[in-house]
C-alpha cells in the first residue's frame, strides 16, 4: 500500500496529522508500510511522527509474509516511531506454513528486523502474524523503547513479543515508558525463542514492564543453554513477569 524503495539510502518521514485515521493494507509478500533492507551504515531511516497533539492514527496490515510495518518478504531495518497512535499487524494465513511476519520488523521466514526505535509520546500496538515477533524478527538487533512511549507487543508461536526467534537480540527499554509484551509458546516475552542456544542483552532502565509467555520465561533467552545479560536499573518502577519455562 505504501512502499519505500528497497535498500533506499534516503530518509522518509511520515507525519500523522492530529485527528486523522490512516489505513494501509497490502497483499501477499508486501508489508502494509514497506521498508525493505538489511542494516548498513548508509541505509535510510523511516520515521513516523505524530502531530502536535499526537492524536493521529495509523493502522498498517501486511499480507502473507509481509510485516505490518517493515519487510515485505525481506529484512527490515532503521524504523523510528516517535509519535502518533500506531497499530501494526503482520500478515496471517492459517494455511501458509512459513508465514513468519512481525508486527514491526521482518517479513518472511529467516528475515531479520533490526534497529527499531519507539520513543517520544508514541503509542504503539504491534501484533505478529502466524509465526513472528511483535517487534523484531528472525534476529533482532538494537531494539530501543524510550521516552514516554506506550508499547503493546504480541508475538506468536515460537516468537518473542519483543525480540528474535534465533539469537542475539539486543533490547534497551528506558525512561518513563509502559511496555506490555506477550510471547507465543516456547519464547520469552522480551528476548528470544526457546529453540536455540541464544545470547540476549536486555537493558531495562526505568518504566513499567508487564510481560507474559505461554510456555517460556517472561524476560531473557527462551530456553536451555542460553547465555544472557539482564541489566535492571534502580529507576525501574514495576516489572510483572509471568512464565512457565
């Protein structure tokens, strides 16, 4: 529905006008708001901003193998949401076995969603497709939530609410944020899947964090053999974690 050129080095800014309601919905292998490209130093940035009041809305839904915001059957990197009310829904088809799509991040199996920042007064809901992270991808490097942001992230089978399927998620949460993250089976709500020997570096420095998982830990790597660093600063107000792993 809205596509940035693949691997573009140009920066794109979308401003959601106060009071507006904007809907993007795409078909197979396309993201609702598509930004294809694996991270490089010169990859352009997609920035979504709200108006002065922050009341503008965006709902972006991908097709099969397409993220809500991010990859259309591709890696996706360099996405910043700094305002507005944003809902991103990864593509879903119960009959497609490898429909691996994030709400915000990768589109398609074994694609990565990296360098994603949610900040300012953004209010973001991110829901994965059949198998995917709410925010992230197959690998998820440099996911940052900060400022006064409100984030609700929902992963599906084998995927984190915020993080990765495979390994190496680096996640920073700081400031006066409120984060709710829910994982599907065999995954951490914030972290990674339980299927691999994974390394997670998760830093929480302030905010209210509420996490839950069907059959995994609340925060950390997902399963046996994981090697994790979890740093929680004294400014953090509340962490409520539910997990069964």
